[in-house]
C-alpha cells in the first residue's frame, strides 16, 4: 500500500500529465474522423477540383474544339457549373455540420442490472416480478 502511495506522489512531483476530463480539449478521434470523412466534404471537394480543371481547360480551348461543340465553350461552362455545385456542397457542410457520433458506454452494466442500449435510453426498464 505504501508503494502505491509513493508511486502516486512521485508521479505528481514529476509533473506527469493527467488525462483531460471529457468535454475539455480536443474531440474524440472517432468524432473527428466522422466529420473529416463526411460525404458532403468528399463530393464537394471533388466537384471543386474537377471543376477547376475543366474551367482552366475551357478557358484555353482551341477554336477547333469550340467549333466541334457548335460554338459553345462546353468545358468552360461545365467547369463553372461543377465549381458552383462543389461550393454548394461545401457551404452546406459549413452551415449544417454533422452531429458527433453518440458516446460509447463506459463499460458493462453492473451484475444483476440489465444493459440499456442507446435505442432504449428513454424507455423505462421492464418491471421485475419475483
């Protein structure tokens, strides 16, 4: 027992970092990953990237390419449309971010107590009769 107390005191003296309490500091890795790989970010980013490429190509189309498209700079117009659509997806993501995933339970239920899942959270537990 005294060894445990001594270890705790030496840890406190040497300035070992303590884990941050929940809600203080950075998000959980799963919440960060969920926000990073939101499908709106992926789709919006790809539309912006391909739209930028098509806009540049369309701005420098040769007269033969324009004549082939019956006088319409199709690459330019398609690129601008893709830029607008990609920006709309990214704006949607910015204005309405996805919620963080639900927290995982701390551990198993105590012996003799039924485990309550997230779906059952608001429901009351069934009555136990002897």
